[in-house]
C-alpha cells in the first residue's frame, strides 16, 4: 500500500472535523502527488505533539523559520510507509526523545494552514506521541529552542492550533 493510499484510509476512518476531513480526502483524490512537498496546490504533512502525561507537560519546538512554538512535524518522505510513521519520525527527529509511542486511535486532529508560495497549503494530520518517563530531549537543526511547557502554559506561548491539538489529545488520554 502506498503512503497516499494509507492517508486516504486514515482520513476516511477519522471521526470528527467532517468538513476538513472531506477537504483532505478530496484533495488526495484530485492530486495523486498530494502527499509531497512538490504538490503546489497543497500537500499533507504529519505532526505529533510530544506529551509527558505523568508530569502534565508537552514538548514544543521554537520553529526556526516560523519563529513560533509548535508541535513536532513536517513533510512526508519516501521512506514513510504510513502517516503515523511520518509523524513519529518527525517527532523523534525534532525532539531527540527516544522511545516515543503514538497515542492509540490514529490522528488526534487536523489543521489546514496557508504557507508561502510556491505551495499554498499544509494539510496537517496531527497525532500525539507519548514520551517515556525518563525522556531526554535534544534540539535539532530545525529548531531555535526546545522546551517543556505545562498544559496550562501552552495557550500563553502557542497559537490556537496547538491549543486545540493539546485539548483533543488530553480528551483521548
């Protein structure tokens, strides 16, 4: 099964955000290359909010280009067999935390946001990744900073999309 096929199945099985979910599925139907950065009409991305539920905190990255506190995530790559694999790979690469596991149940939420030309949209499929109790983070080249924030601190530093992702992940927890 291709990554494109996996994404269609994941999205068709995703419950919630019906209008946005439909837009993602329609996009993939219209764009066989809709998983890749080269699709200038927009492309799917995969992200994961790294959560330490035992301490009530999340790990956010200060994105180098956007200069915003965000969850870990980015573009799908040829070696990603599934959207979940892409999200977990991105979380490990950007956080340095070994032993991450995705919260069961598939994506937690979806977020569509504009990006600069030549592409126009990121259609982000957002997961939550559970950090082990002994998690040790390591900053990547894609970040200016990497920091743990208590659940109640996230709204003070991050935008509404990260807050929605955290709220949805906490409900699932």
